[in-house]
């Protein structure tokens, strides 16, 4: 049965309006134009695009049978031939018993399938929740790298939707080891081919160290002392004062004829012979060594003065480690040159003292190693710039490898949860296939049995009996072929159906609808739980037939266990009341009352209390007082007045009201029969106008109120 019905976004239903019935019968009252028919039209064609916002839920699979204007158009007003109605043969008891038993098994399987479907939906919901949680986390990648400097945004091309991004990252395999690069490395690399740094770079020349040979020249370790011949040379050599004596010569005038002051003791002891002996020590060979020493010093200074070391700290490819190594090597080279300059200066002052220059080759090697590393990076950069697409693809690949590693915990948790849920879903799916096979087997068995029992003749007879019961004897239903039948007059008019009045068409079509609900549309149809929807079946009826239609609805639908649920929609409050239980407890157990209203906010469905029907109590009295009202309507309104006043207001049983001597006269017999609802269950025609005496009915009504002590109420209402 339908457990929830939602109408929204169609005709006058601007906002969502719902009803959630749990009882079998739903009676819906509303004025014409309020929005009743929208409800039945939706249930008649729920897949119509106009009703895409409407929905309903059911406790089990059901067959919804709707009687409304669309039903009439589809079945009657476009063709003469009525579609065949197939009913089960009552004579084939064995087949019926088998069908009944198989139908029970089918319902069990359908119920089990519904539970299985609910379990599958629950698994799907949980899987979506897990996926939503994980994809929400990985969506951080998009929000983080499609903003800011956007230098890595190209890695997200075609992946800027949550579903696509999540699908992509979960499809990647995680590397065994964590990537040895960072996102900043990728950003720098991408910037070098896209940003301001996207230019070809020139390699750095190696440092050519010409001074390295000078540092190992043997002149520095040579002891330069001059000639070793003569007593003076022997004396200088014994004292080891060659450098001191050589420096002192610059203070002696080698051309002086007289003894002159010694530059060391300041006594006039320096004669021409001493000068000559000293000059003989520092001979031509000594001068050549000194000259060689001077030239080597000049070469060293010349080479080292031309050292040009580029500052690499501003190069975009120079890492902090390379810059540090470069600065340490450059400082070591400068320190070595400074130290060697001091050593050379001291050697020139003391040529006889051996000297060893500090080797700067290790510093030069370190500098050239840094240059080699930088040049390799420059060549790689230039190559990447020349092959930009390949470079970006490589960056993109490494970007996602890094993201896959960074979000591994999220992806692993989702994968584990999804695996478990998918395993559950697989089992549910297998169970569903097994159950579906059982259902299909039951369908096949029932269809096979039904082909043995289908009988169109019974449906034709039932409709014709219904017409006679209502009092229509000028028309009948005749067989057209094995599956179709038509309407014919007693004169066998070919187009009889279209000559009927609107009321007669309604009666015939409603009898047809009753047979349709009882039977099946085709011989092979498999029965489902039936829900019946009846929309204003009295809209074109005279008052003669209103009561009969109400009785048919109660007899064949409301009181028949074949139907799990019945919806009746009407604009007639009289007809609405005709279908309600007067017993409060029974009404609460079996019926729901609703009202459809329409205002500036659109149409809406609201619950209706039984007590609200009393608002039309006055209208019943106005009909009773008008002799021009149809007899059937007067009789029904009198019965409603009595039922309402004594059952509802005074809490008296309806039948007990009539147990009074004053109503025993023969003239009130017809009145009594008309007032008694139960008398109509035998199909007697209470609307025989020849039986109706308006004054007798009015007198009977007055006596009831007077005998029960409510004469004043009768007088007040009869004004």
C-alpha cells in the first residue's frame, strides 16, 4: 500500500504537500479547482515528466488502478470498443487453490525482495557516504593548487570536479618509497618553464687556474745565498746571515774611497776591500735567482689578480646547498691566495729561506664541481624548456605520485571500507538474483494456471447485472471478440456508447472499472497488491445515482479484502460523508480524512476531522425543506440529519431512533425503509419516485425529533 504521497511543482501545488496514510481508506474532500484531480492524475501516470517532483512510497510492489477523467478518455471516449476484462473462473477450484497458494509464495518472495532491495540501498548509501568523506578530503588538492600562484594548476586539467579528481587519485598505485622531492621542488621546476624564469640559460665556464703551476714552482724552496768562495763568504755562510748582509748593501756607497760607516755597527770599518768581498758573495748567479724569484712572484700576482668568480646565489637553479658549497670553496681559494702572497713576500725578503706555498687546487676543484653541477642543471633546464609539453607531463606525473603518497591514509581507509561494503553488496546481489528467479518462476506458474481459468463472459454478465441493479435496462454490454466487448442498445445501435448521457456513461464506465479491478487486463498478467484511486465518480451524476455509487464503492472496494488501499476524492461533502464510518472507533481504525484547500500559496493537502463535516448540517436541512429537491436527495439528506444528530451529537444508535410507536403507521413504512441503510444492501431501488411522499417524509422526521425530546431543535432548523 502507499505509505507516503508527495505532490509538488505541478498545477497549483507550488510547495510540497504530503499525506502519509496507514489505514486502508483515504477520503479526500475539496472544492472543484482545489487540486484533487492532480493527485489522481499523478497516480494514473506517475512517469509523466510533468510530475517529476512528485513521488510516492509503498510498503510493497502494488498495482495502482485509477478511475478519473484520463481513465475515461483512454478506455471510452476515443473508441467504441472496450478493452477486454479477464476474471478467474469460479468453477476451476483446483486451479484457484493453486493460484492462491502460489500467490502467497509470490508475496513472500516479493516481500523478501523488498527487504533485500532496502538492504542494497542501505549499502549503497553507506558506500556513498564513505566515498563522499574520502573525496571531500582529496578535494583539498584542488582548492590548494588551483589558487595562489597557480603554477601547478595545469596538473588539475580535466580533474576539477570532485568525482573526477577522486576517481583519478584512487586509480594510481602508491610508490614503494616516499618521493624524494617536495611540492616546492615541482613548483620551482614548473615556474622555470612557465614564469618569468622561462628563458634559456647560459652555462658557466670552468675556473681556469693558471696559478696552480706557480704554487709548485721549485724557486720557492730554493736556498738563495750567492757565492761561497772567499773568507767573507765563508764567514757569512757560517753565521747564516746572507739575507741580512744582502739587505745591508743598499746602505753602502760602493764608490766611496774612504772607509765609511758600517750599516750594522755604524763604525767606519767599511773599506773598498770589504765592499768588494761582500759584492763577490752576491754574484751574477745570485742576481739571476733573485730575478727568477721576482718574475715568479709577478706571474702569481698576475694570474691571481685576474680571478673572476661569478656570484651564483641569484641563479634560479642554484640550491642552498650548492650556494653554500660555492661560497666555502671561493673563501678557501681567496684565503689560499692571501696566504701565498704573504709567503712570497717573506721569501723575497729572505731568499735563503725555503718556502712552500699553500695549494689551492682543492678549492679550485670544489668550485669547478659546483660549476659542473650547475651547468648540468642549466642543460636540463634548457632541455625542459625546449620540450615544454614533455616537461609538464613529467611534472604532472610526479605531482600525482606525491599526492597519492600524501593522501594514502585517506585512500586506504576508503578502499578498505568500500571493499567490505562491495563484498556485502555482492552477496545481496546474488540473493536478489535467486529471489528474482523464484518470483519469475511464480509468475510463470500463475500465468500458466490463469490461462486455464480466464473467462470474459463472467465480466460481461457482472456489468450487465450491475446496470439492471441500478435501474438501467436500455443498454447492455455485448461481446465483440475474444478480448473486447462493446455497449449496445436494445435496438442494437452501432454507436450506442456515444449516444449515452454523461451520467449513464459514468455509471457504465464505473461498473467497467469495478470489473477491471476485480480481474486482469491480459490473460498472462500476474497479480500484485491492489491500490484503487477513485476521483469524483459522481461529478456528472444526477442525485438518483449518487447513493448507488457510494454503496458500490463500499461494497466492492472499501469492504473487500482484495484491495489493500482505497483513495476516494470528491467535491461533494454529502458523498464524502456517505462514505465515512459513523462509528468513531471503526473510523479511526480504517479511515483517513483529508481536505484539499487552495489559497495564495497554492494547493495543499491537510488532515480533516470528522467533526468538520457538521459545517454542512445546515445545508442538509435546506435541501429537506425544499419540495423541489430530488426525492432521492431529500431522503439521503434526512438520513444524514438523523445519523449526524443522534449518532454523533446525542450518541444514540441509528436503528434505536426508529423504535417508537408513532412511526409504526403504514404511511411511514417507506420513510423507515429509506432511512435504514442496511435495507439497501439487497439492491432494492429506493429511488422509485412513485413511493416518495414528501409530506410523509417530513412528518416522519418531525416525529423523530419530537418523540426524542428535540421538538425545539426541529422547529429551529425548520425555519
